[in-house]
C-alpha cells in the first residue's frame, strides 16, 4: 500500500534546506577524499552582488523592493561572517550605462562599500573577459553565493560561468530578481538555491 503524507509548506521549506545542507556536506566530503584519508575541503565563500544598477532596476518586477532588502540582509550576514562582498557592474560599449553616471551606480539602498572588490563586465557572465576569477582565486574562494539581477540574464550566466570554472555556486532565494517574477522563481527551482537563513548557517558552521 502506498501511503501519501501531506507536509505543511513551512515544514517543506525546512526539509528542502536540510536536504541542500546534507547534499553540500556530502559533496565537499567526497571532494576532500584522497586515498584512504578523509579530508574535508574547507568552504571559502564569497557573496557576489550582480548588476543592481539604477539603469536596470526600473525594469524589474514588483518584487524588487523585497529583493533589495534580502540582498542587504545577505550583505550583513557576509560582513558578520567576514567573507568578501564582490560587486559586479554591467556596461555595454556604445549603449551604457557609462561608468561615472548615476545610471551606472548601484541602488543607493544597498550596503556595499567602496573598498568591496569591483568588477565591470561587458558580457552577461561576470567571468567573461573580466578579473572576477583572478580576484576570487587570489582570495582562495571556492564557493559563490549569487544575488542581484537579472535572474534570467546575467545572474544565471554568472552561475554557469562559475560552475564551468569548478566553483560551487548557489543562488540566494529571494535575493535575485528579473522583469518576470515567475521566471525568477523558476530559476530558483532548477538551480542550486539556498535560503538566506541557510546561507547564514553555512557561514557560521564552515
């Protein structure tokens, strides 16, 4: 007999977070094994904030205000955990937004700092023809948590660009946005995504 168990939505979120944590632990344990020695690979994370620029914010869906709050929450957790916050900006030659303009700058509500490493890109992926990979390697980073916009463009491109370079990459649920909230949620569902609570837990126990 097949028994169907109904799980509350709130309990399902907790269960999914636990599954992600267990999966991550298993992956890191497997990567750290050398012969008979069981060596755990240390998690060296960074928070990557992508393209939250004034020029693009006006095209985002009505969830953008909440996403901005979640990004700031993630930045606060990163500061508390003493991990790098990397700023990624986009400009298209001939189209802009041009560095030095208001349109190019991050939304003023974001708690980024001038001394946070800054990357300027011309392509969707933050890794394509930029110094992002170099900056991360210099800091010994092997795990990336992504937030920002657009979920359907530059964030997803940076996600797969990081995976191609053998980083462990996660989206931060609720901290990414696009012009279509349904597409944003779909991307959260088929990529490796963690809640901000899980993000904080992982930093605390790394």
